[in-house]
């Protein structure tokens, strides 16, 4: 990137400075979100979080970890989150959701047939605290948690960056007049496509921010969130987005990130003349 001279500063240069700032901020927020995600998973006892590998005792001539045919043995302990689930267990364990209705887990054998004698090993998830109706109590994954806020902030900053990216593109296309804009030349078509891309990319990032909060809410509800209705205590979500599948949430994030990269992909392959729209003077600082 060329050096910045205040006397020769232009609108595109100002936008590039803003893009660099917001891209850096988005990166820091994303990295912090990953760290908070990991610590929250440990805190809530996610599957495998408290595994310890077994070692030979001091009196054994052998030393080191106890190796098995297919891996390493875990420490026998007085407590274990791993449980065996069976088809005849009551109450039944949920296995999936079909048409908005929870379906019981059906453990199948190698031939795909249900077998009452078979057991599937599952992991009990529970945070080391008592949840209340307050969404901020015992809620490392709650809709109002730090993890939720950091993730939403990350996508929010990325949304700002695509707007700056689109504004920079529009300025660098250098349309001289309204007549040129109305023509069907390359620059006018790119200008129109740039506006459409910016609007869609902004919308996808905004939805991704909402979806991140919904995903955190889904996990929090799965960890036992409940509220009081009169004298009753019932399980509850903080938002209506918690019913979206995890696959749906991840697809939302992927689509937003990939769609925002379309101009960079086109520029890389020299498609549509975008590489001549003034991008040569800037580094690709978007996530």
C-alpha cells in the first residue's frame, strides 16, 4: 500500500484507511470469539472436555501412557460424563427433529435395524452452576453472553467493511456523468452490480450476526435454560432462532463470508475488468 500523504489525501484513500481499521478490528474480534468459545466449552463440560489419559502406576515396570489396540485408555474415575443410552430407556432420549417435532433416539445395529440390547455411548453436558430465569446467570453461551456479543460484533464490523468496500469500488470506477451511468458500458454495469453486491453482502452479514446470537441461545437452551410460568418451571429459549439447526447456522456464516469474497475472486482471475477498478493500490484487508 502506498504511503499516505495528508496533502494528497482523497476519498478512496480515506475509505481504505477505514477499511484497514475495521478489518483489523474484525480480525481481533473473531480471534477473541474463538478463545471465549473454547473456554466456554470447557466451562460447560462439552464432550471430551474433562478427559484424562491413563498412565501406568509407579510400581509397574512399564511407564508412560497405557496404549490400547485402537488408541489410549482413559483414567478410571469416580465420575464420568459418558453414559450408555439404550432404546428401552425411560424417559426416551431425543435423536432428531422432523417437521418441528422431536423424535426419540433409535439405536441401530450394523444392518440398520433397531435393537433393544444395543447401547450408544453419549455425553452428559452440564455447566457447574445452577441456571435461573435470568439470561445472564450461568449462561456462558446465552444470547446476552460475551461470546454472543463478540460474534455478533465481528459480523457487524464485517458488514461495515463491505459497505466501505462497495463505496471504494464505486469511487474507483470513476463514472463521469449520469449519461455514462445509464449506458450499458462495462463501468456502468460494474457500478450497478457493485450496488447489488453491497446490499446483499450487507444483508447476509447482518443475518449472520443475528444467527450467531441464535446459535448461542440454542446452546444455552440445550444446557438447561428455564423460566417460571406461574408456579411452573419450563424449559425455554431466549429467542425464536434457537430452533434453527446447527447446519443452518453454519451455512449462514459460510454464505455470508463467501459472498463477501466474490469481488476478490473476480479480481484474482481478472474477470469483468474489476482488477482495473483501482484495487491495485490497496492490499486485500477484508476477512
